[in-house]
C-alpha cells in the first residue's frame, strides 16, 4: 500500500534522492522549475527556485547539489540558493532538455536527455557520463526519453530505459573506468503496465521501475522476471528511491495534472510523493565525487 507523503499539486515531480546523513528526501518539480527537500522528522518541505527546468540531480559531499538542467549541469548551493553553471553537454540542442540522472557506485554522474515535449517519434536524446573532473562522454544517441538509470549493488551492471521504446537495457559496467559495454535487453516491458520510467535497485539486485501511465511500481529480478507489482493512487509515477532510517521505504514521485501530459481525473494527490513499504532495503545513494 502506498501512503501520501508530500507535494500534491507539483506539476512534474521527479528525481527523489534520500540523504542518509541528514535523513531528508530531495526531489524536484521539472515544470515548476524548483528543487525541493522534505524532512520527515518535522513534516517540512522547503523549495529552491531554479532558472530553468531541472531534470535530475545528485548530492555532493560538500553540501551542494549537482543539477542537470536544460542542456547542461551546474551547482545549486542550498545555503544561499545560488545556481552556478558548470558544463554544457548539448550545445545547440535547444529542443532537448536533461531528464533522468544517477550516480554510479563510485560517484560519476550519468544523465540523459529527451525532446522537451516527448514528441512521439522524435529521438534526439543522448546519454552522457560526467566524471568528477568535468570530462564528459556521450555513450548513446537516438534516444526518445532517457529514463531508468540504475546500478547493480556491485556496480558492475548499469540499467538504462528509453520510455518511448518501452525497453530497459542492461550494460556491463566497469566501475574503474566508467565504461558501459555489451548492452542487452533486460525487459521489453511485455505484460507490464504503462511505460518504464525512473528506477532504483535494492540490496538483492532487483530492479524497481515506476510504471508511467500504469498506476504502479514494478519489481523485476536480476533475470528480468516480474516479481511484484505495487499499485499506486496516481496514474503517472515517475521515479522510486529508497529512503528512511533503514532504507526500506520507497519514495515515489509523480506527475500532476498540470505537468503537460494528459491524465485521468480523480487524482487529488497527483504530483505528490508517496511512500511504499518495500519489504527489502535499498542502498545508500552515491554522492557525486566532485573534483571542482
């Protein structure tokens, strides 16, 4: 069963990240151009306005956030609310914006883009790796909507989904070099609800995916077999993240009625964040190993 936590009315909730040190949940509203932080202890939700649409983010050891926004990434300082641009990943791609992003187990940031309006049949998205020193590499192009990034507990497998192609791939991954090779179809989504969206991996190596337009969350075993479907009270969940004191709660963001996608009526909590008792623990979210 999913319980409502916070944020109802957000336009396009995404990218939940649990801060194990502070015991708070970071998440963002893409269309609302804001970064948000929820403190369960005080039931308090703070917000930081952004100069453009943020797609995803990573925590850093120095208290800053690395935020992927529009065609670039930059730094948000929650202390004073300032945003400092850093890297331009897709110069000249004005129709694209950054979407899903996740750190590997040693602190590199992977982020992918999409056509801003997720136009059917438009595959202008790209998948990028950002190293701590600012070097960045494109792994894949021809992407519809980049989603589903996650890493196995050992860090030797990387997952990636293209929602527009209803497919999740799994790569062999070398944590020492950041090289992702030998992609194979992990799930073609046959028999699963909706479309694959954001994802997280639990301590047993199972892959949890938000089922956008499918009112649910799906757990797949490392062999790609469907293990569990969790029903949700919102049509378009976007990404799960493990959190809570024991990392056994899954927080799930969602899209609200003003998020730019058609939604069915009767979802008063759409756009909000929900909590699910996972019955298994996740792993601490790696921080970006910034070298600047």
